C-alpha cells in the first residue's frame, strides 16, 4: 500500500480529477494549502503599499492506493496537472504500513478498496 501526496495548481484540480476518474481512481482527500517552492512568490501593491507574497495557493491531494494502482494514479495526476511551467507541482509516494476502515474494521488492502 502507498500514500500518494500531490501538490498541484488550484485551477488544475478539475483536470486532475477527470484523469483520476478515467484511471478508475475515485477515492481522495483534497485540501487547500499555502506553500512556496521554485516560484518564490511575487510582489504586489495594495493601497500604495508593496507586499511580498511568497506563500502561494496550492491544492494537496492525498490518495491511498494498493501497489497495482500506483503507476496509473501518478500518471493520471501528471496528465491532469502538467502545463510545462514552473509551479506545476510535486508528487510524493510514501509507504503506507496500515489502513483500517472504521465502519467494518477491515485492515490492509481490503480497507483501501
């Protein structure tokens, strides 16, 4: 089992969801987050005062999958999120030692579904 964490541009979320659904991946957690990376932010003026904005809006996807779904999940995220520009995002793949479905008590790969 793996936990896939992806940071993507907010406007690319509909495209990523479409690609994930086409790859038969329907279970995910989506969170609005702030972060910075290679983009480093930008400066803007508000009421005559210069402000440095270095935490940019991103969307964090968390998807727990069984081993046979890892490649198709990652490929779907890349297809949906890629623009070819700085800030497209990152994908992290972590080992997931245990998963428990609260409703039934199922454990492991059966709990992920």
